[in-house]
């Protein structure tokens, strides 16, 4: 029996199909003589394994346990290793990314198999590239043209550059300095889209210091990519979001006296309150992001709120006083992005990012989108808005 599947998930698994595909995979890899054990668990089961062996007390989608120390298995031992999959996490992710369930399960198993063969995506970007290339090659042969969607997903998740959503608040800041009708953030929204940005962001503050209600309404109407409404989780703002229906709502903390958002939303210890706001917005059919500090505790708390996305606060990274401190903050963001992605979040990041500091964060493969405002609008005064957006897009693209 080259592939044995144990199902401890208490759910129905397409076991014979997966067994057939994995045996075919082993043959294609010239490992037809080897044995592989696959274990399906629920989140509790995989959390137990994560805690016991990897010091991660939370569920992940897949873990591999190799029988080998060296890079490529060989020798007489017929057993390649074990792959444990959380059925619950896998199904949650398949739904989140809108992927066929069987194909996603197979993609996770192929990923686990690559680990058993010595691939390590966490090591270096080139190692990750090689691993994904091998996964895609195998999935193509196992699924043929019907697997195109999952293949695109595997390719995109690791290599697609992150997207850029441009915050146009500070166009409105200049307008409000004189209380006139120019420059207009609505015009800016059109220009940033024409320059290739993937979204337009506005923060409607309680004190209306820059963006006004009229801007939000008009930008929602004209935007052809996506519109993100940043807001505090207050009754007034939730009502506005439900009326305007942006493509995404990002919940942020807000203090009247602050110059700009000063940190992430504190979710830990306030899960019920945040979940209430998230649920109300999601019941209205809106996609919800929460802006949080890159801390594992906050992310775990966020995973109990029902939010679809976490936007990691990059302010401390941006403001780090020296190289060493910045490196430390970068490590925090990397770790937070990894944990957030493993918990099934779409991962975004933003705040304080500019042309000089975007590179290292844009290289983090888990981050799918950046939200950047001040630096782009500031540069636009000198070089024009389209040029400023394009320059930032180039830096993000070059980073991966
Ligand atoms: N993300 C969030 C949640 C924010 O509140 C802001 C500032 O409005 C940004 C990103 C953009 O920050 P910056 O203007 O520093 O690029």
C-alpha cells in the first residue's frame, strides 16, 4: 500500500480519489516503491500536533513529518513520512479562496509531499520558487486542464506581486486646508486607477477632517477596481458603510486628537465587541478587514471575529529609529503575516510605507495588498499622481 489514508476528522473525505492521485504522484516522482501516510484531523487535532512538535498552539492547514534527515529520500527505508491535514482549516480556506474542495485538498497534500522531499519554502525566496514550480508541474499532470484554477492559485499565492490600494485622503487634506472644491479626491481616484492601482482607499473620520461624505459616495460610484472604506467601528460609520456598500471595510481605531492612525485595533480582550461590528457588516454582505498590530496574540484574537482580512500595521517598522530596530520590526511583520495566512486570513499591510522602505515588506510572500497614502500623494506634488503611483507599483513588483 504505497499511500494509506487515516481519517480522524469525523467528516467525509474523498479518500479513494486522493489515494489514487497521490499514488500517481509518487509514480511520477519515481517514488512508486515508497509509502506515504496521510492523516486527516479536525482543528483540535492539528492544533495538538502543532503544539507538541512545532511550538505553535494553533491550527494550520498541513504539516509534514519526514522520515529523512537528508535533502532527498533514498536508501532502504520504504516510508517517506506522514502528512497531517486539518479538514476544517482546508475547507475554510477552500471557501475563502473560492477553490474546488478536492483540488485544494490535493494541492495541500502535494505541498506536504514537497516538504517530505526536502523542499523548504521558508528558507529562501529561490527555494520557495523551486518548490512551487514542482508543485505546479505535479498538479498539472495530476489534474490536467481541469486543475487550472488551483494551479493559478498556487502560482499566484507565492509569486504575484502584492496589490496596491492608494489612499487619497491627503488630496482632501489639501482641499480642506482652504475649504474650497479642489483638489478633488474623486479626480485622484480616477487617476490612481488609470495609473494601475488595484484599489482606492478613503478614511471617513468622525471629525471629517479630510474625506467628506460626498467624496465617499462619489468614489464608490466611479471606482472600477475596488473601494475600501476605512472607518471606526461606531454606529454612525456602520450605518454609512451599509448605505454606501464599499467593496471592503477596514476597521481602524480612531482618536480625535491623533494626527494619523496611531496603531492597530486592540482586538485581544475585546473580541466580542469587534465581532459584533464585523458580523453586522458581513450580514450586510460587506468584506471586512481589521487593522491590527503585527502581534500573534492580536491575530489569534482577530481570527475569532469573523473578519476576512487583517491589515498589518507597518507604522513601527516605518518609524524604527535604526537599522537593527527596523529589522526586528520586519521580522515581526513576517511572522505575523505567516500566522495570519495560516489562520486563513487574506493579509494586507500598510501605514507609514514610502518609496524607501517598501522593498523588504513587499517581498513578504503572504502579503497580498498594501494600503499606501501619504508618501504617494506627497510625491505626486512633485512628479504627478500617475507617475507617483507607477513608481510605487514598480517597487512592489520588483520585490518578489
Ligand atoms: N492603512 C490604514 C489602516 C490607515 O489608517 C492608513 C492611514 O490612513 C494607511 C494604511 C495609509 O497610511 P499612509 O498614509 O501612512 O501611507
